[in-house]
C-alpha cells in the first residue's frame, strides 16, 4: 500500500509537468568582464553597476511581452512566448545600452545576449528544460555588444524582419547534433527604444506589497483628516450636497458596499498588473504613511493622556459658521414634519453629519430641521422622552466645530511625519 502512494504522486506530477510544457523563447544576458569590474571597484560599486544594468534591462523585457524569470549574479534569464518578441527585446537592450553610453562617458557596460527557442516547462517562478540549457550555451559563445540566436529561434522569425548574419555552429554539451548560430546586427535595426520609459521604478512583487501598504496608510490618513476636519469645513458651505458631506452613508447600503468592494478589487488588480511606478509617487506614498502614523499616535496620546496641557492648547483659532447635527443613535429617522408619527423621509446611522437649518418644539421634543438632499428638508429629534417600557433616548447632539491650537500642533507633527517618510524613502536594488 505504501509503495502505491509515491506512484500516484509521481503520476500526478508528471501530468502537471506535461501540461506545463510549451514552446518558448529563452533569453540570457551577461555582462562582459564583470568579474574584473567587481575586483577593481569593490562590492558597493559592483552592486550599483548590476542595479543600473537591471533598471535599464527589466523595462525593456517587459515592454516586449517578456518575463524576467531570475537574475543569476549579473546575468538575466527571461522568457518570451514568441521568438520575435525575444529578438525585439534583445535589439532594444543593446540600443538602450548604446544610448546610455553615448549620454554618460563613464558608463561602459557591455552585454552579450543569447536566445534559443524550444519546448520548456514553464512554471510560475521558474522555467526548466533543455531549451534553457541550450540558450545559456548560445549566450556563452557571444561577446560584448553581440546578440546570438540559435537556428531554432531564427526559423521562427518573420522573413527579413531582422538583419541576421551566419555566425557558425557548435555542438551543445551532451548533444550530438550541431546547432547553427546567427548574429543579429542590431546596429542596422530601427530604433526600438522610443516607447520605453526609464523614469519609473520597476516593480517586483515585494515592492508591490510595499506600495500597497503605503498607499493604504495614506488613504487612512486622508479618511481621518476628512472625518475630523474636512467634513465640517465642507458642511459649513450651504451649497455642498448631502452626499458629499456623508459619503460613508453609501457603505451602509448593499449596493454601496458592492460598489466599494468592486472598486477595491479593481484597484488591487491594477496594482498587481502595474509594472512600474514613478519614484516620486513611491516617496509620496511613504510620506503619507509617515503622516498617518505620527498624526494618529499623537492624536490618541493627546486624547487619553493625563498630562495637563498649556492654557492656550484649547484656544479656538477657527469656529464654524453653522451648527451641526450629529447622529448618536445607531439608527435614526428623519421625519417629514416635527412629529414621531409623521412620514419618514430618510434613515440615518450613527456618525452621520447634518446641517442645522431651524429648530422647533413639538410633543415635548426639540426638533432639528436638517436637509435631506439638495433641496428637501426634514425633522430629527434631539432627545426622545422616556415612555412606558422605553427609556429616554439621545438621538442627536447639536454643536459647532472648532479648530484649536491643539489641532495645529497635531497637524504640524503629522507634516513632520510626511516629510520624514518622503525623505526617508529608499529605492531597493533590483
């Protein structure tokens, strides 16, 4: 019985491997004389050289529908579905490096490239098979600034699409049949680098998670500022519509929840498919994280700390022009008239902010007149008196909004956090 388990496992793995086999084009790059460079300049400059090499080449590979499978020291292995895409990427790599060499006299990085097309086992994070080994052998026969193609890759190209010349043949290790080589004269090809942007940071999965974390923290910071200050400042303007004052009301309805969920999924998919991001935007996201962290911690500390603040701490700098009605009950109703038996025109939840437009007394209840939309109005009670079996209920509170010296200090600390996060952002080596 125990001998059958490995057989079933082997059979299952074999079927998976067979399904993963497909024709691909493998591209290898390698920096010429990189060992001597590391020996002359040391580890730090050597790593900087490899990082610059990666930041130049990764966007090119992705631009031409390729996927970087792995980096092996200063070498890159990439995979393409079609031979044409791989050769176009190889030509663009050499053209890009030549362009940088012209612009920067100190940049003398030269790369040899080899391509081979064949069947391989393509998995999520790696590619296996004989085609990989042959592509590596093809690359090792090249020199700096050269692009070598196997005859298998050349046979898959549109006729006359690329300037090719015969470059001999060789017998790959472990094989009997010789493999023909062709050299792509990339200097004679038209410029393929005009559509490639190098002013953005190539994103690997680890960096995507980092971007997502900083962006989410920045979004939380914006939400906190809106809840504490922004919605009151907006509500102080009579022409602002109710939906703008209380966008969170949408989240209490299933359609709003579905829309918010769909938006989050769409943003997540967009981030996952994002291949590069401007470094300034990355640093701004980290600045948003710094602001949120510092401001929220300082606000909570100021709210619960037993420390006695200075006298000016609570002095008012700005006072709202209007009175606001904030709902305190978990669920409350706005009536057409100031009466508990009047028709209900709207339901509101705890935390909803409404603008006070008038006050009336009826049925021993103080009623607040509030907008129910851009034109209509309704009435909501402040306190519902106790009745038989029902205790007194606080429905709303009415107050103004103030910005005090304390708020200015807290915002100042948050801005210091923003500055720290922006300046402290560091690009990690690719």
